[in-house]
């Protein structure tokens, strides 16, 4: 931006600055929306992960129970 000798910004400088500020405001609003969506997505993935961990634990316990039953059948046979 060019300054005049008086230290004031020209009309063109002010218009350019206004355009840039508006672009920054728009970018900020878009980033806020994107951030909100990403946080919702992260919450969803965290819930899904917790659910999968629980299912995995249940499956592990069932497999261990089956192994124990098979070993007891093997010993008694």
C-alpha cells in the first residue's frame, strides 16, 4: 500500500484493505464451520472407537471361554 506524503492512505489503499479484511473474515467463518464439523466427526469416531473396543473385549472373552471349554473337554476325554 502506498502512502502519500501526508501519511494518509489513499482511497485505493483503503478499498484494497477493505477487500482483504472481508476476505479474511470470510476465511475465518469458513474455518470455524470446518472446525465445528471436524469436532463433530472426531466425537463420532471416538464413540465408534469405544464401541469397537468394547466389542473386541467381548469377543476376546468369548474366545477365551471357548478355549477353556475345549481344554476341559480335552482333559476329560
